[in-house]
C-alpha cells in the first residue's frame, strides 16, 4: 500500500472532489498554481512525494498529501478518478510525469493539464492523449521575447495566430473618437478596452476618445497587433 499522509488544515471535511482541483507536484510551478487557485477561492488538493514539501504547505492549501502518484492504488485512495480537474506539475522527474499522466488518462474522467519541460516531453504527453500540455518556461520565454522586441506593455497570444496586446495609443489617434479613426480597416485590429490614468479598465465603444496617457488593449492577428503597438 502506498504511504500517504493527509492534512486538512482548513476543513475537517473530506475532499470535495467535484469542486476541488488536484495539483500533483508542488515544485515552483505546481506550488504557484496551487496557491493562486487557493487565493481565488478554489479548494486545492496538493500532492507531492516529498515529506518536507508536504509539511511546508500544511495550512496554505485546503488539503495536502504525500503520495507516490506513479502508483494507481495511491491515486485511487485519493479519489483522483472522481476529480473533474487535475494538474500534473511534475517537471524534474520525466518518468514520474509520464507514469502519473498515463494512469490518470485511464481514469477517463479528470480533465488533465500536464506540464512539459521540453519539446520531446510535450510530444510524449500529447501522444498519450493529453489535450492540455503546458510549457511554462517556453511560453513565458516567447511572451517576454515579444515584449522585449517592441513597445508592448503586455502580450498574450492565443492559438490560430491571434493575440491581445496592451499598449498605448499611437499619436495619430490621440483626442479622437474610435468611430472616426477607421483603425480596424487600416490596421486590421480592434481596440477592445481602455484604461485612463489612475482609473480602471473599461470596454470601448465607437464614442470612446483616446488620450496620450491611456493604456489600451488591442486584439487581432498576431503580426498586425504587434505592428500596431510599434506605432507608439
């Protein structure tokens, strides 16, 4: 039988699997994810094979347990087949990541997010059947590269070559209502939100006037959104 130790510092109740996210592997990525979910009000079952790591998150997560997740019995004892959402954040042990993920896939029910540390690792996870493969270092590197290259304040790229960029209005659009600019026709992007200096984000309309100290969010094809931000 797999050795486990479960702490439930925030609740004396059993794990509410249907409403709880299981995070397997509490390294830098898994721990940051688990703590962010917890902060947002989501119950989290954190799982790691290191006793010291488990102890360090006692009191910070709803539930935290030591278990060898490469053993199917251990996952079943923790009711992982009944979870809706499981994140495999194991990064340093490739074998443990693949074995854990393959067992979870046999359970069929959980929606699985799995971290990959390399292109080969990502390919293996995809071939196993994981639809949501995460490459945090790779994705962050791409994002930062876009930010370093231009004048964007922030950048998020989606699949199918579409991006949202936080930038400032180009000079030619200062003190003009969006409906008079023809911006979409000229540059192929849409200004979807604006933030005044000291204010909060709000949706734009055709009557929205842009000012030099505004921040705006522009959506459109990646190359066009990047080009528009370079006009600042």
